C-alpha cells in the first residue's frame, strides 16, 4: 500500500504540471483575447493607450513564458486569479459551483453504474434472446445519442408537455440556495441527472455483457456446469466477481466523459455548476477561470481513478497478496 500511494503521489506531481502547461499553451494559441473579453462592447470606443494600460494591469504585456511562471507561482500560493466574467476570485467561483456539479455527476454516475451493470448481467445471461437484443439496441442507440439532444427531448416531454419536472436551474428562480428544501433540490436535480445517467449506461452495459459472456464460456464454468451447477449458481459463485472488477474499471474510467457530458447537460438545463461556468468562460474569453476549471477537472479524474485502484485492493485478493504491485489503472 505504501508503494502504491507513493507511486500515485508521483503521478499526481507529474500530471498536474503537464496538464497546466498544455492547457496554458493551447489557450495562448487560441484566438481568445482576454483584453477584449474584459472590455466587451466598449472595445471600439477605447484608444490603443487605454487598451495597453489594461493589458499591463493584468500582466498581458509580458511574454507567454513569464505569464506562465507567474501563474504557476500564484497557483502554488492558492491563488488561481480573478475571473473576468464573474469579477471575483476563480477559487470562489469554483467553490460555489463545485458541489452542485458534484451532486449532479455523482447521482448520474451511481445510477448509470448500477443500471448498466444490471442490464449487462441480464443481457449476458440471456444471450441472443429477445431481451438481450432489446438491451443491446438500447445501448447502441444511446452510445450515439448527443447529450444535449437527449436533454432537450426530456425537457420537451417531462417539463413542457407533462409538467412533471422544472424546466431549468438547480432550485426555483428567485430563491437562494439556503432557502431551498431537499425535495425542491431533488426535483430540479432529477432531469439533468437522468440525462447524464441514461447516456452513461451504454458503456457499462455493453462492457459487462461482453465480460460475462467470456466468463460463462470459460473452461472452469463449463466444468462447473458439467457437475450440475445451475446458471444462477455459476453466476453467483464464479462469474459475479470476475465481471465486477471490469465493471468498476469502466465505471471509474468514465469520470472524464461524465464531466464532459455535464458541460452540455448543465447548459441545456441552465444548471449552475462547473459545466455552465466552463461554457461561459469559453464564450467570454475568461482564461483564468478556464485554467482553474481544467486543473480541478484533472484532479477530479485523477482521484476517481485512484479510488478505482484502491477498490481493486479490497475486492481482488490476488492484488493484495502480490508484493509491491499496483492495480491496473483504468484508462
């Protein structure tokens, strides 16, 4: 365990600077103009001297390498800069929007994992049956369905036509987060979480089905069947633990995709999370906020994969009993 944790810390220390450097370089090469984003519609009314003063105030007149080193120094001190759109520190913007996004992605992640695993098991045990074909059709269809399109479809059906769910937001308009009850919060969370979970079900379902078929056709399962073991007994005693580890792997590996899907889902539902902030920062040229969200998302995905590795130690005794071994990192 010490070897595993030491390796993970080294990976984190190497990953974050690489992500920061690459993100900073890509934003420098992009057509985003922070000065224009800050000035907005008054850009045409400002002189070149005024524009230069603003650039000097934000340090944008320095070479890119100097700006990067200054940004890294501020990051190490806990300062991610000032958001140009929200006119407040980036850390405050992220802190205010992180937990709504975490609730959305966490509920969608849990639902998609449980439902996808169950559907994959049913499809694998009923290979080539009608229910197997229906589940595969459902999974293949969802795998190619855009998140924003599904979100708009759910809004039209359940919010506009049936009136069962709110059209937007994380809580009723006009109310502060402190005034919202748990029932109101869950009611506004339902449709965005359903959109993300329905899309994410496909990968877990198909992966679990394929792995279960491989296990059920293996030699030790055929031997168990020859001894008179029932299909349910074979699955419960032999196949379940062999399909659980790959399912956990693919589920934790979807953290990055889940964050990307939440960006579109939050935009459709006007959900005040990191996804909506990412869209606003991109459209408004808010480079400090974009860089801060990139770093937070990288940490989010890294810790998700680390949790998956730790679960391997708890579930698979072969990994615990192997000296100086680490679980395969989900990719």
